[in-house]
C-alpha cells in the first residue's frame, strides 16, 4: 500500500510539490480553510437542528451546505496529498485511523439524515419544533466532526511505531 501511494504521489507531481519549501504549508493552509468551511456551515446547521438560534430558518441555513461540501472537497484533495506523500506516517497512525472512522460515521449519519429527515427539517419554519430524530442526527454529526478535528490535531503526536496498527 505504501508503495502504491508513493508511486501515485510521484507520478502526479504531488510528491515534488509537497517536498518543496512551500508545499506542505500551502496544503496545510488549504486543509484548514476547507475545515473552516465544513465545520462553519455543517456545524452551524447541526447546532440549529439541536435547537439553538431558533429565529434562523433551517431552510435558509441549509443553503450554506454547498460551502461545507466545497470545504470537504478541499480537505479530501489535501488529505490525499498528505497521505500519498508520507504514507508510512499516516497509514499506521492510530489518530489517522480514528479520524477516518469518525469521518465514516459522519458520512453514514449524513446519508441517514438525507434519507429520513432532511425534507421534514427543510420544510419547517424557524419556530417549528424540530424532530428528536433530527436533533440526534445533528448531535452525532457535531460530535463526529469535533472528533475528526481532535484526531487531526493528534496525528503529529502519534508518529508511528508500526505496532499501533491493529491490522497491519
């Protein structure tokens, strides 16, 4: 797996860019900007669904979600750049593995939200009572994204000895 990621990184020029003087700082800055867009929009929407800022319409807040999707897209691109440039520092890292787990849970939670609850939430007005299900989904989402941020910060503290990977 490490060889495949490194080959991809070198073949696409990512490796050269990331190992230039400005590569890593630029990618980190873009990653942080994407995170701000994601949490700033999705987090705000989640808080509103949990009952905060009831004077703001959920439908109006939902119009900000595309900005969060754009932020997530930036994070995926920069995350691939990080992972493919130094795969041995990420694949075996328990903070990265935990981050991916929480991202998976957040994704499943989002699919569940759009399959079961989104239409009810978006059709209600700002003062309507939000469903318990929507509040639970929002709390799970917010908790997952907070965990993703925490795990992201912990990555640098868990430079691997390879025995931390439970399945490697």
